C-alpha cells in the first residue's frame, strides 16, 4: 500500500501525519486518534494491519506536543480535549479532504472522538472507541498518579522517547492536567446525546485507567452502541488483544452501509 507522510498547520502549529492509501476507494477513511501519551509511531504496526484488514484508507496524526509534532509551549487547560475535537480535528480533516470519516480513538483519543461527534453529528460515519473516558474515575486518577512515580523511578522516559521528540512536555502536559483537582469535574456525557452514527466500544476487563461504568454511561445515552468487553486485556485493546480487536472492528465496519455496499459490489 502507498504510504504518504505529511505535515499540517493548525493553530500555527505543525502536526505530523501518516496516510495509508485505500485499496477500496469508496470506503470511508479511518481516522485514528491516539491516547494521552500516544503518537503516530506509538500505534506501531496497528494502522498497517487495520488497512490490510479493511481495505480502507487510514489517516493518523500526532496531536500538538506529541511525536514529531510541535512541542507544547504552555500548560494544558481542562478543556484541552474540547479544543482538539472542536478546532483541531475539523481543521485537519478539512485540510486532508476527509469527509464522513470513521473515527477510531483510544483513551483521550476516544474522548476527543465523542466530543467531535457530539459537536458535528452529521460528520462521522461511525465511531470506534477504545477505552473511552466520559467522566473521571478514582481508578483513572490513581493510575495516573502511579505513572508519575514510574516516570521518576523507571525507564519510562526512555521508552517514551522512542515515540516523542519532546518527552518532558508530552508526559507532564498529560499528567499534570489529569491530576489537577479542577479536572475531577471534567465530564463529556452531554456530547453523547446528539450522536447518531453507529458506535463500537472496546473495553479491557482489566483496564487500569477506567471501568465498565464508562461503557454503561455511553450505552445509557446511545442504546444502539455495540460493546465488546475483552478478557485478559488492560487499557490498550489493540495491543493486548490485537486479533480480537481487529475482528471486532471488521465485524462492526461490515454493518456500516458504505462498507457493506463495497463488499457487495466486489471491490478490492
């Protein structure tokens, strides 16, 4: 498959991007939104496997401060995910010429996908949410506090440096705001109400950053949500249960009209 690396300018900041060309050009592009400490390279080979599995084009970028994108210059506000969803993501989709995407978000990326879909309900063709957060739980805060200790006492900085040009700003930008007392009131459940597209939630049964309460809250607002709880899986289904995750995503995508029509038409 053809791979295109590029940069986009949003808010005066350079964001790195990777595009994998579609085999089936009629399919919606899958736009991947990484976790709080993620980046393009942090996904490793998962975008390539997803492209091979689905035939869809893949678009993945590193948010401001992550990967090889420009470094964060100021502390993040409580509303940083809202800005990503309501300002940055629409801008980068417009620049990339992507309409009606399937948004695949992990952790913070899943929350950004929810805010975007709740703000622009006519835009996404579907949502795939890995370990989403719609409110803050005690388990989240406790694990993020443990991550702070690990950053000081283990080789975590060196491991993150494989995926980020500015490790300090990435880690502390994420860790500081999640542990800020003001962040305990963060809640995006109201953005679930306007969502009309199909939704798949993938949740690890042993997720150290969130519980099934997140899934229940989503299903309460969006009853047609398909939820898959993965055993022996922590916070990253695409890493801990790769085959099960790809299988669940493939089954879900086949329920979307544009994917189903393409398969019926025999493209590929």
